[in-house]
C-alpha cells in the first residue's frame, strides 16, 4: 500500500508520523527495548504529546533478530498466530558502544542509534551492513476518512539488490518494482492474485525478512521508494524478523527452522499421477479406460485421482460417492491397488446446503457463523454452501471422521482444493480475528487433513495435493500451482510461480501438465509433459478435456513413456534431494539464483531451474522447439544426448519432443536405476553412478550417500569417487548390490566393492 505522493508528500487523505529520534534504550534480560519519538526532543518541553514508538528487539534463534514495533500498545490481539519454533536457549548478547546499542544473535547483529541521535537500526553480519531502517522508515499512518491506522516499515536496499520470494507469484520472478499483497485468492495463475501468499523474502545481499502477520501484509518492493522494501499492516503493531545468510540457502535453512519444514514423502508420490480431469460425467468405465490405456502403452502410473464429480452434483463436499456413476467404489479401489496404484480423491472444506451433511454440521455448530449467530452461506461454489470452522476442535474431529470412511474404503490421499475464498465478516469458535483468519484458514484446513492421514497411514506416508497455503504450509505437502491456461505463456507463468514458491520455504511443487483451462494441442502437451516429469511431482490434469496421451497423438504416448521412465530412473537422485528438503529446508526444485548466488547472470532467470543440486532443466516454451538458456561455469553434459557445453555462456538450440536441455553439473555423480517401471523397492540395488566431467572431481575422494528409500529412517549406502591421472575410481563403503559406474559411454560393474575405469 502506498502512503506517499511522490518523494516528499504524504498521500492525500492520510496523516503520518515517523520515528525520528532515539529517546532511550534499555537492555533487559532477553531483549532490548528502545523508544523513538516522532519529534526532535531538545528539551523537556519538546516531549509533550506523541507519538512515541516502542521498538523491542530479541533473539529467537542464532542468526535471526526479531523486531516488534508499536505505536499504541493496548490493542487486543485474538490471533491467529503462525506457529514458530523459537529457540528458548538462543544466546542473547547486548551492549552499549560508541555507535549505540548492539544486539547480537550469533552471526547477525543490530545496531540501534544512541539516545539523542536520529533514529536508525542497522543490521550487520561479519562487519558488513545488510539492510536497515532510518528516519521516515518506521511510520504510523491514519486514514482520515475511516480512522483506520497502519504501521509501516522500510528496509534499505543496496545498489543492484534483488528481492525473491513472497509466495507463489506468477509475474516477474525478481520482485523489485512490484506491489505485492499477502491475500490468498481463488484467481488462477495469470494475475497478481495468488493462492499462496507468504510474507517472506530474501535478497542477493545475504539476508531474508519474514513479516510475522497472518493478515494482509502489503509490500512495496522498490516501488514506493525505489531504494527500499516497504511493508505495512493495519493496526498499531508490526512484527518482523531479519534472517542472516550469508548464502540464500542459509537464509532458507533458518527460515524453515523457524516456520517448519516439509516431512519425508512416500516414494509413490514421486511417480506419475493421472486424473479424471474436471469431467462432469465420468464413471467406472471411464476410469478403467484411462488406467488400462496407460498399462497397454507401457506408461508407468503411480496414482489415480478422482476429481470433483466422484461426488453427486450439488453435494460438494459430503464425502459420499455418486452411486449412479460408481456402483462399487470399494471394489474399484481394491482393483486399483491390485494394479499397483494409489488412489486420491478430491475434497474441500465447503459444504453444499443440498447435502444432508450441511444439516448435520449446522446442528452441531461446526460451520462458520455471522455475528448474529446465523450460518454464513454463499452460492460461490455450491448452493448455499457453508464453511467448516477448523478453529473448533470438535469440528476438526468430525471432519476427519468423514475422511476416515474413505480411508477405510481404501483411499490413500486427498486433494485438498480451495481454502482461499474465506469471508472476513464471520465469527470463529476460538474468537480469532476473521481478517487474520482469511489466509490462516488454509493452514488449519491442510493441517487437519495431513495430520489425520499421518495418524492413519503412518509417519512419512501422508500426502496432500493442496492448492492454497500460508506460512508453515510447507509442512503439509504437496502443493500444486492451481488453474492455469493451456498455453505456452501459462506454462512459463506456472514455472515462475513454482520458483517463487520454492524461494519461500516450500520444498515440493507440481502443476497441471497440459494446463487446466482449454485444450492443448499435441505440441504443447508434449512440451508440458517434459517439464512436468522433471518437476518434483507430476500430475496430468485438465478441465473439460482429458490429459491421457492418446487423446493427442501416438507420439505423445512415446514422450510420456520416455519422461515418466526417466523420472523413475532418477528416484535415487530425488531421494537424496528429499533429505535436504526435510532436514535443511532447501527445496528440491531450485531457482538458478538460489543455486548460483554469485553468478550475476542467474539473477533474473525464471525459465530454467535446478532439480536438486546437479541437474539443470530448461523446459521448451515454443512451438518450434527452440530454447535459449544459460549454462553456468564449467563443462556441463546433456544427460539425454551426451553433448557437452562449456560455460559460462548462453546457448540457443532446437530440440525434438524426445529431448530437451537436461544438463548434469561438472563433476556430478547422478545415481540412476535404469529400467525402473514403478516406485517400489530398494533405491541402491542395481544403481548406476553416472559421472559427468570426471576431471572436475579432482584427486580427493568425493563421498556420495545414497538412501535405500524415501523414508526418514532409511539406511544409507556411501560411495567414494575420485579422478586421478586419467582413471576414475569408485568404492563402496557399505554393502551395495550390483552397482555400476558409467562415464562417457563406458560402464563397469563393481567387483569387491570397487570400480576402476581408465578414461
């Protein structure tokens, strides 16, 4: 939200006061409290009236400083609040120096200007200034017409500093110059409205900022004041955290340690998902045709998803199969399981008034209510629908009891759709502020379903396919990008959204292969298949047209088969990356700027990415098959055709549908299990260690730890590889079965736990 009219004037209709001078500072047991006056106080006579800002700094964890800025301090705060993992034993150090008062949080420090000086806070690390605020940064604003109060802060941007994150954003990947609102909305992927608003960003200057408010936080990223990031909220209190790096991955590690990390996911979730699309008249015959058609064409399938119309029309979402279309769902699910498939069904948190479930929920008080006590209803998605009040424990238990019937029937996971269109004029059971609950509702919704699945399926076996999210939502994966159009432009905007979300603490992401709205032609479908099978999770889904490959052409079947089997062969590699997601908070799908923060050429790249730390993926976004992409320093190798490219440089190439830029990093050791047709079994047995540009390895042993499975407690097998005088050597430190090493077309079987390949 903009509060100024140009550089000098306050926007018409607003009054403003800014923190101008430090008045006093007190060092307490675990915090530093400062007061900053809006006036210059040269004598006691200047102290009549206010405002005076109270600013409290503390240390929630090593490398993080929490800042709370208040104008009036007496407001009631009913919540909700994000669930944060605060280190109660974090080392707290503060002292008064000639510069002012210094608070240290391990590697990060904040310097507050001394009493009597112009107000400022400077955040530093290793003697280098990262960002900070000064006079006219911290401000309180009042809208004259409504009396609404706002708190605003501005943090300095360095010359050429780039800002990333702020949730799933489909516009420009670098957020500089943008106005960004933290307000979840059911709005598709082609505008500045989003399903997943995350008030967290990081920059290429070595730090991140998390604004700890669940309501709408309005960001002006170098857009109101070009050299500053501004954020504001309604009310008299503003809370934010400055997070040190120094590398972007370090910022994400600290941020996800604070807000939560994604759990381990089962192996089957990484396979190919196929849905019914948003068909309105599909039945058992339709589903059988899809599943059998994939088997007949030797296209491995892992999950089958039933979208909305497994339910009776006008009955969304009462968790009852439409008996006219599905006569024996339990038997059908058992048949899917016999064929090696997991089953997912679509749900949401809205109840149609035409369903008997609405009456049950209304009678028990499980639906959101208006202030007069009546049930909130809308015709937005279903007739007279109500929303489940997830702030009420009994409502959560009741909701899970309906899911339990489906689990007992054999359903394996749920697509938790919607959760964005949440009203702000309702009353919650726990008294939460309905404006703050607008974004937070999806956290409670997905948490309820995920934790239920975890109880039923066991730890590491729960999976959602969720659309909406807020801070902490990364703990309930997987999330997909929502309703995109079936165009090349929408394919690219989907990738931008995914990379932006991966920059915001989320580890996994998927999208509708082929696009949701519209009917893609064979060309677009095949290009989207390539991209989709090289994302962390892969789902074929559309609106009123199907996404089975034979609906397009026979070559589409070939492309889907090839890239599905390619992904299955990469399961050992993905398992290693998944460990980083769960234990470090580093995403499996990474923007180039995250993986190569010191290469200025990567700063704006949003049409290519790293899958894990060693594979560069550049999807094809044009009908002629031409793709222009950037190759960082070193000799990279195309995994699909063996061609080598030495960077740093830009490359422009043309690809057929069975190939694309998929490049292995210099010195990469990519574990693969070729010939895989499913997600079952040991990930080490029969593995091939594919070494690329072995010269980059050097003579020191490089250790590679492979996981036997995706489970958290999965055993690891360690290998050591080095390159000495034209010879590639590899050894197994643990028991490994039938493993091989491959380099430059040469392959050798391990004997007695070691391999030597003359090159």
